[in-house]
C-alpha cells in the first residue's frame, strides 16, 4: 500500500508521485494492521483520520475500523461511533453512533461506554435519561476510567438522580485528576483553591493545561483572575499562551 503526499494550491491538488515514507514505528503499525491485528487496525485507522504521517483519509479509516469491529473488538466499535457522531468519512448519523457505542459498551470498552453515557445524558439522538447515564458513568468509574469519574463527580455535586454528596464528589474529582483527566484536574484545583490551598491548586492546573480544551482554559482564566498568590501570574501566562497559540487538537478517542 503506497501513500502519496498532496499540497494544495487554492482549490486544486497537485500530486507528488514519490511514496510517503513512514517512520519505522508507524510502518510497523500498518504492517500489523495488514496482518489482521485488531489493535493495530484501529491505530492505523486513527492515523488515517488525522495525523502528520499520511494525508487524511477518513473513508479508508472507517474500512479499517469495520475490519476490527466485525471481529468483535470493542475499541473499533467506539471509533465507528465517533465517525458517525462527527461525520468523519460518512454522513453524520447519531443513531448509528449510539448503536456502535452500545456495542462497544457491551464489549466493556471504557471509551465506548463513556461516549454512550454522554449522548444519553445530553439527550443527543434520543431523549435524555440521567439514571441510565449515571449507571454507565458508575460502571466506568468502577473500571478506573478517569473521565467517567469526573462526570460522576458532577452528579454527586449537583444531586442529579443521586443524593447530593459534596465529599464524594471531591473524592471523585481527586481520583480523576490523579488518573490524568484534565477536566478532573481543573475541578479538583477549583475545590483546592476554595479551601485556600492555592499552591496545590496551581500544581493541578499546570498539569491540566497541556491537554486542556479551550473551554477549560477559559474556565481556568475565570477562576484565577481574582486569586492572589505568587504562582498565579505565571499560570495565567501559560494559559494565555496556550489559548493564543490555538493548538488545541481534535481528540480521536
């Protein structure tokens, strides 16, 4: 399989006939995908969706995801759900997204279960169902999924279909933060700042910034604008730089 690189000139494409050379580790993924390894089929599909290694080819990415999905591989169903949710290489179809996320959840894929829960919670493609969403986030939390912990914490903080429990919410935010979720890190930092532990809060905010999306970066700006501490100004500078750089990327999970 050869890949060709394209440069755009206005609306026209000029093809360069020289095959695109892949780094050894990426070529190894492609070779294992060709030999039928399901994990590598999904990884190669993700590379085809959006990477610096090959021109984006979402239609072909879907073919690779389908290969692994037909073998009952949960992460492949999750990625098909993502494709249908966003319309990557196909027409946007929330019902198909729900169907694939459901299969992924049934196959115990953490990301498929989380993405299904988000759609159910927000009422995307179906009526909102907070009890069902909560049950999925609880299952994800029990499996150690950091983002599920963060959203479940919100259920306890707000008292959505569970008894309001601020202490449990904070514990879940902390666990989510420790497992590396930038939203959990932000939420835990907010609580620490409210308790006067500014330096510790800044430590967590600094960990959140590299992966944070624009909404979280702006939330950090809003929360810290009135805080007084030696480390706050340097944090604000880091956040401002990240926002201005406009380097937030699409997360493909």
